[in-house]
C-alpha cells in the first residue's frame, strides 16, 4: 500500500491484517480534516488500490483527531480559485465520492465531532454511519452561494425523506447525531470517542459472512433500492443464483451441519 500525505491506511485498530478490516483515515487534523486537492487526489488513488485488494473485507472511513470527521472542502484553498480550477477540483471530488458509494466491499463511516459539507456527503456515501452522540452534521452550501454537489442531496432525500431533507438543505441548519439517528441518517449511536471502535466491531460482524454473499447483497440493496420493486427483485434473484453455484454456498451449509465456523474461500 502506498503512503500518503493526507491519509492513513492501516488495519483497523484491534484487528489483525488477515481479518481484512482496513481503516482509511482522513489525516489533516490541524484543519479539521478539510479536504484539499491533494486529499482528493490521494483518496482517488487509495480507493482504486483498495478496491482491488482481495484481502479487504470491510473498509472503515474516519477522521484523525477528536474534533472532526471532516468539515468538507478546504475553503481557504478554494478562495481565489478560477471557475475552471474549482470545477476541476470538484470533478476529483465527484470521482472520489462515487468510488465510495460503488466500493465493492462494505464501507462504514465512523464519525466524531464536526461533519459538515463535503465531509457530511462523504459519510452519507458510506453504507452506514456510526456516530458519537456528540457529533454534529450540516450541509451549509447554500450559505456559501452553491449547493451540495457530492451526492448529499440525493442521499439525504433517500435517508430522511424529501421534506426533512429540504428543510435541512434550505435552512443549512446543523443537526445532532441524536437527530440524525431519529431521521435514519445515522445507524448507530455511541458515546464520544467510541465511534471507531464501534464501527470496527460491526465490521468484524460482517467478516463472519461469505465475501461473495456480502458483495452481492450490497449490490442488490444499493442498486435495487433505486428502481421499482420487480426490477430490484430480479437483481436479487440473479445475484442469488450466482451464489448457489459458489464454493462458499457448499461450505456454508456444510459448516452449519458440522457445527463449526465456515472457512470461506471467496469463490
């Protein structure tokens, strides 16, 4: 794995490398993990490399330090950018955020502290969010003369419903992790300082399942949730029938009957 200036990538705390739970940490704590061009470039490269890591089972995304997951785009760097420079940087952001949403393995956000703008959008792109009760969220872009451009609008509408999403988007108000949990934005609430540990514990639960089954179930849930029921169900069954022919299906049934943990091959 390459080394990066703005990121840290390592086995998740408390896990062995062969467990396949990796931690991708935004690592600019001195600026509350604000995302500059260098970070977007490195995220794009890192996510591409991680997507082809056969040993990776679950990716946990978090921010360095206790103050913030990420406060979004680095507005100090953006100050004075030309329209062309802004759009070029945003193209990088779009590629990164879609790479998170379409990542082949589950991605869990572990959120502490401030999570605003593009940082909030990054968390929303993950499969689910584990947040400290002290975490604070917002999508404040309309107060900067723009609007969320990292999938935040679409993800918020799908999580919280159109009316709640429009209220949060148009007022740009901050909302707590407790509120986010009530509105189906945050999945798990934990005490301050425990978000990463809780996310890793949930990731380890995922690793008990067959890798192919997890991948196809994620694809079916993600893509199927965007289409009508019968189209989504057809995708479910197509993926299900792939798994019927897998070695891991045979191993899963055999292990159950032999009353032992399964030994997954990923095939």
